């Protein structure tokens, strides 16, 4: 594993400050007082240091970009969140202005990334969805106003003339940052999907249990607004919080037609420590990162309550070479779900022989690469236009596996999607407060 000089620099800065004997090391909990100030100073110093990185020109062709990714993420390459972001930045996958990374809360919370949106009231004959859609649902701890304003409904949304698709982000990003370089423009021009998206406050770095509330509410809201069942598509952490929402708000299953999961980690990931070390023992980590560790309390609570099996028809898109979510090989691959409820599950590991094994699209594919992978869009369309999950036998793998990016996308989709991980790495470093232990399991799941 290649360690990140970002996080190494942060640890060194804190040690040099004389704050290494943290309150946590002295038996206290959390980042408090002078130590909290030292953490802020150290991490802000790291962010300022990003400006000193001279990023080479971005790749100029899809094949060159794919080769660059293969060089970065081949065996022994970087693992984890921040190390991968740094490696991408140094390989030419950089935003137009590095200064945009210095305050992600200012740069990436406007326009399509807005987290405070004014959305319409539901029709008068709509079912009640708040404070509870049905007995057996978990209680919301957030207000309906907070839950509703995180939903972004773009101009041109047809209110049900096309099948609604709710887009859910990944760690460190609002949905528009994640999907605008890839799926959103293609889907808006499609005949089969009408996308809306969630921009969850805190860039999905806070308590995942709270983040799941936005999904449960939004699924009901969009279904009530359009009068149609909703397809959910999620990326990275968005998958496990979607599964949490489906588990603990069971009424949500009745308004969801399909769930398409991109780069999921339903058992958590063994690379969580790689994303935090060497700062974890000194600083802690953002809450949602701790909750995504392999067999974390969050993961185990959900799986023990039936979240280890699909709850709606589910299509799983994942890569054996994922640099964030591992393991992804064998029966215990973290992307996999059981089908104890007989709703239908289709696992699609792009390197497998029955998918793209031995072909161009079956080589190194990153965690974020599932957003532009040529098979992803085809499987999403197949799932949305048929009953049950996507079916590989209904898509043209001979054609798709010879592509680098999905049809309707190009080089910019690949490059700008990979840059999204760099932006997420900046959000990771700027999130406060870091915790030493994951948040307690809420009472309804305990």
C-alpha cells in the first residue's frame, strides 16, 4: 500500500505542534479544547500544501486515461480515500483550479450541488409520509423541512411522464458533483429515466444513520409527487445507507421498483484504516468513515436485521480492482447481497468471465469508474425497463466490453469523474469533528 503524503504530513504537523498527547490518549473522548485547535491547524496546513502540487496535463484520450489509471491502481498501488485522491492529482486528474479545493463547503454547495432547495408541496390526496409513512418505520430525527430541501429537482423534470430515478451520492460528495460528469446528462437525454438527486449536508461524512433518513424520505416524496415507483441508484457509501433506509423504513420498499448499486460495500471495507492512517490514532476520522469499516457496528446492526439480503430488485455493479471497497473477490465480496426475500439480485463484477473478463472494459476499473463504466448504463436501463433486476443476457456485452466509457459519454466523463475523488479527499480533510469511535447505534436498530 502507498501511504498518502497528505495524511502523513498532517500527522507530522500535529506531532511537531506538541499535541501528540491528545485528550483521547489521556482517556478522554473526542477532539476538544487546545487539541481540537491543533487538529484544525494541522489539517488546514495540509490543504494549503495541496496548492504546491504541480499536476501534469490531463490525459488526452480515453485509452491514455485508462492506461494512467492502470498504472496508478495496479497491484501495490494506493489504497483508501486520501491516498488515492493524491495519486490521481499527481497523475493529471485535477480540477481546473486547485484553489477550489480549499473550501469545499463554499465551492461545491451551489447550483446543482445545493443542499437547501425549495421543493413543491405534495398533492392534497398524497399519502402521509411524515412523520411516518407506516407502522414499523423508524422515527425520523430530522425535520421534514430539512429532509425535503436536500432533494434537487432539475428544470425539465417531468413529474412522472418518464420513470423517476433518485440519485444518491457517495462519501465526500453531493450527488451533482458525483454524477454530473457522467450519468446525469446522459439520463436527462434518455427516454427511460427522469433523474432527481440528493445532496446530503455534510458531504456524507457525518453519521450514516442520519444520512439514511434523507433517502427514506426522498423515495416516498418523489413517489408521491409523480405517482410512480422510484428507481434508486447509489454510489459508494450511498449504497449502504440506502440499504439501511430500506431495512428500517420498510414502507419505502413499496415505492421503490429497483435499486442499482455502484461500487457497494455492504459488509464494509478492509481499506477504511488505509483511508485514515497514520492520522487515525491521533486525529480520529469522520464518523461515516468509521462506520464503513469491515464488520463495523453500523454494518453488523443492519445485517443482523435483514439488511444482508436484497429488499427490492437489486443490481450490483462492482470491480475487483476497487481501491476503496474491498474485498471484492469470492463469496465474501463486500458488494454482494443475499436474496433471501426472492426479490432478485444480479451481481456484476466487471472483470468476471461472464461480463468483460479479458476485454478492454474488464481490466483495471476504479471505485469511481463504475459511474462511467460501459456496462453500468446498459444495466441501469435494463433494470428500469424490465421487471426485476438487470439481466446480463439482455445487454450487448460484445459491444460494451470493447468500450472505455458508456455510450453517450467521452473522455471528459472519465477524467472529471476521477477528479471527483480528489474533491472528496479535500472534503475528508476539511470535515469536523473527527471521532475516535463510530457513533452509537440508534435505538430503533440496537
